[in-house]
């Protein structure tokens, strides 16, 4: 495992996601002075996420072509600059416009990040990818906590400090990713034992002797469709919780510091869950991990919304976030296996699709919350992992392992 490359891209991920995660906090605290409705919060979050997500396949192609060094560093710098400028906005439209432009940097960062993390992991691509997402999820956890404290203490000066603080990570990525990626062959498979050879021969004999059956329709498209729906449902849960929980807790009377930490706890758990999912995905059956983690997350997500007073909220929120986080790294690596020789494009496509569907879900949730209630919408969202778990039933086998990539020892890209 190439720790230099992995640490550079992973801590860069943490830095950019600290900024990404604070958007919902800024909208929540500006709701009163800017007269922002739930629909505007949802639509603003959707615009931010869509701009970043729809651009990711394009940036994924660039990452395949150029290796991602400058995409990573300049993507983080771009986001920090426009994020900083947005803090001077005097109205909702200007704020959302500048934030949406800032999200292009996030769109450039993520495909190369996932590609470089998988490459740094070598034969343990899922573990390397999970480390990358662990740091990103930690950024998503720290973002609301840091923003909540700073917004309460120094108002808009706080987000400006956060933007400037990302600059050292820009330099780190520029140097840490300077060597290009080349594709290497996997380790040769171990020779079969006598028992394994005998078992294989018996299986081949049973297959040869089995009666001929009428050919069944190709089930690959069933699996791909189920995979896409699963990703969309889980992404919507994730994005709506991140985007609307600050407003949900603010409506209940909590201060920015309080609801910053209340949002941060499940975010930390999602980070740990993503890491655990990556390790488990390298060892055990991936569809079963998806199925049981999604099923188990539902009751804890529901209770987290109701039991908000006292210490019991925090273990419930932690468990809910941990279980929701488990599928993330597994889903990204599954998508990369669909396009084994175009992993930058695959990374951009899956992350773009994830963010896009999550953004659309959030965009729908805001107006519905104004028409109905925000509490009702959040409780419906807590039940959505059940439908995602049903989709996991159709993913019956692991996707074949692709050729990994590793950094070359050559010159900088």
C-alpha cells in the first residue's frame, strides 16, 4: 500500500468535505435573516450537489488521461476560493450561485480521488478506497461541528477561516500525487490443492450431466438496475439527512453549536462504517453485507429523529450512521469492476450518479417539507433503506476483480 499517495488524497478529501458539509449549516443559520424556506434549502443543496455530481464523469475521463495530480489540487483550491467569496453574499441567490460554482471543484476532486485511493491500495483496492472515504466522511463529520461553533462565535468570519485552512492540503496533494499511475497485473493465483481439484472436477461432471434447460434471459441488466436503484435510494437518505438535519434540529430549538455536534456524531459513524465496509467487502460476500447493514440501519435512523433529548440520542445516531456508512466503499468498488480498464470514468460515473440522485432526493424533500412537515419527510426517509435492502437481494455474486493500478516510479505527471 502506497501510504504517501493514499494520505495525500485522503486528507485532501477530508479538507474538501469539511467545506461541503458546512453548506447546510450556513443555510440553516441564514434561514431567518435571509428568509429561507425549507424548499429553498432543499433546492440550494440540490443545485450545489448537482453541479458537482454531473461534472464528475467528465472529470473522471480527464483523470484517466492525466492521472489526477492537478485535478485534485486545483479542485480543492477552486472550491476554497468560491466558498470564501460566497461568505460575503447579501442575499440567497448570490450565496447559492457562488456555492454552486464552488462545487465544480468538488466534481473535479472526487473521481481522481477514488481512482488514486484504489491504486494506492494495490491488491487491497477496497481497503484503500475505504480509507479515502473514511477521511472524507470525517470531513463531513467535522464540517458541521467546526462550522456550528464558528458561526455562533464569529458569524461569517468562521467559514472564511475554514476556506483558508484548506490551502496546505492543496500543496500536499500537488506533491503527494506527482507520480503517474500505471496498470499492473494482479498476483498469480495460488495453485489448487488436490481436494480443490477433485471438487472442481465433480462440479464440471455434474454440469456436463445436467439436463439441458431453456436459456434464461440475461440477468446482468436486472443486477445493474437493482444496483442503480440501491445506490439512488441510499444516496437520497444520505444527502437528505446531511442537508435537512441541521434545519430539523434548529426548528426544535437547538443552537448552531448543539446541532452541529448532533449532525457530526452520525457523520463520524458513517466514516467508520465506510471503513468497516471496505474491510468487510474484501473478505466476505458483498451483497449480503449490503443487505443486512441497510436492514439494520432503519430502526436506529427512525429512533434518532424522535429521541433527541438526553444522552440516548448519541448512541442511536452513532449506530444509525455506522450502518448507513457500510455500503459506500463497497458500491464504489463494485462500480469500478463494471469498467475494469476505465476506473477513472467508472469512479466519476458512480460518484456522479450517487451525488445526483441524492441531490434530486433533497430537492424533492424541501418542497414536500413545506407542504407537509419536515418531521414527516425525515421519518419517511428513515424507512428508505428497507427498499434499498430489497434491491441488494438481486446482487447475488461478487463482481469480478479488475486489474489494479499502482503508482509508477517514473516522472511526475
